């Protein structure tokens, strides 16, 4: 599995797990390069910004930093290499993900896990 780093807001108490989702909140992931908006394809995203969204507000939950990303050449570096495992692990609690584009292998993997 690829390396995944998580950055969460610190509230004075150390926690190993992500904060629990608010009742009625939609946990949303946004593919981004520099945490400045939806500006990345799923495979090449350096970070996934994760938010809880409710009707009139949103709350930042964490940023998942991804070390090994696609170089967007359209094929795996080695045949059979798993390039999406870490990203799928980062999305394990999300109900929806936004990205500029998603390649077929990632879409199939994403569809199987949901």
C-alpha cells in the first residue's frame, strides 16, 4: 500500500481516528494539489481535502497527503501496480468525492468500494 499522511485540526486532545461525522453531515473529499480548490485529477492529486457539509455550513475534517501519485501518462509504472489503494483508504469515510477527472482503473476500484 502507498504512503498516506493525515493532517487534522488539533483541538487539544490527541486522537488516532478521524472525528466522528456530525449527524446529517455529508463527508466530502475534494482532490487538490495545494489545498486551494478543486484543481486535480483523482490519480494525480497530491492531497484530498475532507470536509463535513451540512445545509448551511461546512467543517474542515482533515487533509490526506499522498506521496506517490500518477504521472498522468495513462499507464501504470509496473504492470499490476496498485496506484489507488492509498487514495481509496483516505476516502473510506466519505460519501462523495469531487475531482476534475478520474481514469477508468480508479473509477472501477471506486465503484467496487462504494
